[in-house]
């Protein structure tokens, strides 16, 4: 008679004694089938693991007591339980209470339906995968791992959530800010190095006056204190002869993608729209820039994303679509479609029509003016990456002005400290490494 089948769901990013213990326990009941969570399953609930699915599979299938590894593509165990109909499922007893209790309830129901049993074993105290993950996070990342992570996120998530960062402090906020929603943790997936906020934070206009070296010097502050991917706002990309060097420099730093816009001449911020005279590049000219950039890059991981300014320039969706297909043909790894209209309908139309012919090239959107749409709605339109392009800087500035005005008004800082400032103790403890042990 065939051995009994024991199902064990696992992420297995970091192997530790608690996981070995549960595998050993499971093996006492029969052949252990590991349901290894895919990136897609994990991304619905938390940060992607450090190791890819293939790397984790490679580790797990070599562990004593593991008979088979199958993908678990959903956070819920139920689809796999129905598919594989194991005799047992084994799980730590930590899901009896708290936000994961609903998972336990549905597993009990499913096992009853298929005539199997649930085995719960005491959770190994003092060591958890999430505890180890935060230790690992503090060790940082490598340029290569950071660069690759954007492509992984795009294929794992319905929509990738990117926030503007212009200094080390905003980088830290994006790295660490989390919200709990049921048993899922919501956080930002990465950073946008915005030309608007990079130049505004220096008191300069957004006209490519802040040079690459200066911007990268400041970006390094964010890179030093974070592990999440960076999308770099490359403005027009400059001259083709210069752009090829920019690509290599960004790649070497571990930046995941550069977005270049199809404008020529003196660039101004797109949100001025047709109030500022802007010239769009020819399709041939911009395709040449994309091709040259793609030829210059060293890895397969770096992405060059083409940004289309047709709607900003008051041209119809047809013009944007014609350019989009040409840019993809020239090698663009993604399309950013921009608009300053408030109703978002031009973006929706573009996405719908683009998706009729191209189901896979990632679309990037910057909903600064059509901010009423949720991430779920944008994903529905076919958008893969949403960039909140300036919100860290725009929220900080009014707070600083209020504080300055309060000191002028009251001839002292007591009111400003109470109303607009974080406590001194908090700022001393804000930066890791300055906390007293
Ligand atoms: C930026 O953030 O610099 C951008 C996006 O390019 S926008 O300001 O909307 O043009
Ligand atoms: Mg910009």
C-alpha cells in the first residue's frame, strides 16, 4: 500500500531548526509533500522572499524527510488540499489564535471534506522566520539582488507600489513603513528617484539642471539604508552618446530601471502640460535612444522604460499607442504613459487599447492628477506599476513652513515644538544604530 501523504506549506526562505523540526514530525506520518509558496502567493501578504522560488525549491528538496515539492500558488491552503488530497496536513500551533485563525478554520473544513486529518505541533519557541528576516534585512542587500527584485515584483504582484524618495530619510520611511490589513502586511515595494523632487529639494527647477553625478551622489544615501528596488527618473536621457554611459552607471549601482521620456530640447516638468512649450522626439529618434541603451546594458535584469508624453502634449491616444508599439519593438522593457488630465479616462483608454495587442509589456502610471483611483482600479486597467511621484516632498514642505511661521509668530520655539515637531527622544532613536542598548 502506498505511504500516507503529509502536506506541509512553507515559504522556506531561511531554513532554521523550527522548520526542520516540523518536517521531521511530518515524516513520522508518511511522505512529506512540501507546498512551497510561490512569489505570487507570498506577494499578496508580505514582502517577497530573498531567494527565488527555484532557489528555495533547490534547498528544500534536499532536506531529509522531504519526498516531494509542489508549488502553492495561493496564500490559502485549500486549492492545493483539494488538488492533492493529502491524508494529513501538518502546521505549527501558532495559527490557533490571531490573524491566521481563518486559514486554520478553512483548512479544517477542507480536510474534513477530503477525509484527512490536521496535525498541529507546538511552535518552536525563540526562533521564527519573520524574526530572522528582519535580522537579514539589517544586513542589507547587493546591487544585483536589488536590481533583479523589480522584475520579480512585476511578475508576482497585480500592481507594484513605488514611492518617491529624495534622501536617506525618505528611503528609510519607504523601507520600513508598514500597515497591517487582516493577516497581510502592506508596504511600499520600492523607490522612485524623481527629477522633480531631486531638483526641488535643492531649490532648483526640474529642467535637467541638477547633473547626474549630483543626483547619484544623493541617491547613494537612499541606497545605503534600504534594500528595496529603485526606478530612476532619467528625464530625456540626454544625448544618445551620454545615455549609454548613464545606463551602465545605474546598472552598476543596482538601480532596477530607468525611465526616459520622449522629449527633446529644454525639458520642463510634464505637469505644466501645454503651458510650457515642449517638443516630442521623433519616433525614430527615440527608438534609436532605446536601442542604444539596451545594447549598452550588461545584465538582463536592468530595465529601460519608455515614457510617452503625447497626452501631456495634447495629442490623441492614437499617437501615444503608435509610439508605444514602436518603443516596445525597439526594445523598451516597459511603457510609462503620462497625463495631467484629472479624470484619468485618457490613461484608461490607452491601457485598454494597448492591452488588446500587448498583454505582457509592463505599463507604468503616475496618478498625480487622477489620484482618485485606487491601486486595484489601476491594476484593472492593465497597469503594473504605480508611482507616487512626489508625495514625500510635498507632504514635508508644508509642515516645515508651518513650523517656521510658528517660531516667527511666537518669538520662541515652544509652540512649534509642541504642534509640528517630533519629540527629541524620537529623533534620537529614529536612525538605526543610534539607539542606546
Ligand atoms: C518626476 O517625478 O520628476 C516625474 C513625474 O517625472 S512628473 O513630475 O509627473 O512629470
Ligand atoms: Mg521627472
